[in-house]
C-alpha cells in the first residue's frame, strides 16, 4: 500500500493560521520521516525530531508537550504532517500550523478552533460525501463504491482511516457500510 498524505484530513491543523508562502508546508506534505525516539522522551522531543528531520524551524511549542514522559522508546514512520497531527491528538485543543518563521503547536481556544475547523473539514468531507452519493446514484453497491474510491481520502476519525477503501471494507464491513450510508443522507 502506497503512502498518501491527506492534509485536508489533519484534524488539528489550522490552515487559516498557515502562511501560504511558508516554505515549510511542502515538507509537511511530502516528507516521510523515519526516526527512533529514545526512552524517557516527551511529545515535545518527538515534535522537535520530526521538525529536525524535515529541516523545519520551530517558532513555538506548547509547554504541555513536555508531559507526559514516556519510559519506552518509540519509532515514528510516516508523512511529517500526519505524525505531527497524531502528536496533537494526545492533547485537548492542541493545534498546529506553519508560518514563515516555522512550526507552532499550541493549545487554542475552542471558539477560535471551531470556526477554522468547520471550514477546513467541511470541504474535504463534503467532497468525499458528494462523490459517494454520485457513485451510489450510478447504482453501485457499497463494495463497488469502495473499489472505486481506492486510496482516496478517508474520514479522519474512522478507525479504518489508514486503510485503502477496499481493504477497509473487507476488514471493517459494518463500520464502512455505516459511514457510507450516513454519507448518502
């Protein structure tokens, strides 16, 4: 299975705060990181190592990333943006973005976040749902829809989000069928 980044599905990324001219954004989307983080590390260390591997400057990092301290080492492999989003998933309201000065991760007020998140997720998810509705209108079954979707974007919070659609349907038939049915409404 080929790796494909889906920045539109990063749950904690704030596109509105990201500089359109930032040279770092391209690194987040295209750079695959493969790093080993030693024992007794924090998520702050993970973020710093990802940034170093991608040659991305750090503008500011939340102090919250310094806790907890993990007693075991960790291997990180994937697109830089995907891995940063996974780190942010561990904290309530932790968001991240890149400016011309570099990467920032911070706890962001939910009122600020809700506004930018709705615009960001709606486009990707709504396009996916529209495509599912079109395929269903053509008379395709759920299995056939999944075959046609192939490796296109998956719902960001689905447990099967890292699997291609056909494989997700085979392994998690009920969950995928429910998501597809909900998308048809």
